[in-house]
C-alpha cells in the first residue's frame, strides 16, 4: 500500500471514530485514543523539565483525558516557560516523529517502534503514579515491543501513521486549551504559566504554540508523504 493511501485511510478512520463516538464501543476506543494525546502532553512537560536540568518526578493520567505532571528543579523564567510549552507542543512533535519514522526502511521502522515501546515502558515504571497512567504507558510500551517483532512493515507503518494522525488531530480538537487561563479550579493553564514566566498575555503564547504545532505537523506529513 502506498504511503498516501495509508495516510488517507488513517485519516478517514480517525474522523469516523470521532463522528461515531456516541456508539458505546467506538466511544471507548475514542477515549483510549484521547489518552495518547494526554500522554504525549504530559511527557512533553516531563522531558522538557529534564532538558532544563530538572527532575521528571511523576505524571498522572485520568480516564477523562486530563493529566498532571510534577517536576522539580532550580528553574528560571525561561525554563519554566519552556516546560509549560513542552506539553502544548508535545502531541505535534510526537506525531511528526511517528510520521518520520514510518517513512524509513524496514529495520529503521522496527528500531523506532522498539525505541518508542521501551521508552514508554520505562517511563511508565519510573514515573506513572495513577492506574490509567501505569496501564496505558506500560501496556502500550509492551505492546509496541511485541508488535515490532511480529508485524510486517505494512502493519507497523499503518499503526505509526494512525497514531500520528490521532495526535495531529488532537492539536486541533483540543486547541481550546491554548486559549484557556484555568486548567481547573485554582489551577492555571499552561499558557497562563507561560504568561507568568515570560510576560505577554496568555493568548499570545497560545498562538505561538499553536502555530509551532501546525508547522511541525506539516513538516512531519511532508516527510512521510513526499516521494
């Protein structure tokens, strides 16, 4: 199957899951897929904290699609702003990496799948602190490690592209969070934290993160689809 065909099928299936989400079984599948974007969002916070010289302590994921990450370190304003942004751009960056890896050779694709699987498994064991976070990260990591050794190229490529499309769509379906000041009662949103650390209004940083995500997604799609 050609790459453009795989991409189109993955997109059509993704939209179908969104449209028929009111059906019980599809609704559960859709909720599980939402957790992909929550996972990459929280991992984005945690990995950015590590890059900023801090510690990624723990993360929590809930069935409703929300999540919380805890990190510690002697962070300055720029570091705090970067950590807040890391979660917002996490899904787009993860999607682009999946598209990029899906285009590679068979050995590269299998290696990338194993790396993703091992990374999720280790992250789940070390930092997951809720039932759903543990089940999702460790379970998904183990599944990817298993499939990397069992599935052929077409199946693995289709899986990577499908997950990438799901993450890409979440950039738009959950875009309202980019322009929200409160993540919950008494809890500032990521863009509000960016505004506090870096000055300028929260909506400005929402626009910046949104545009960055779109550019990264377009790059990832182009890497995969182009001949």
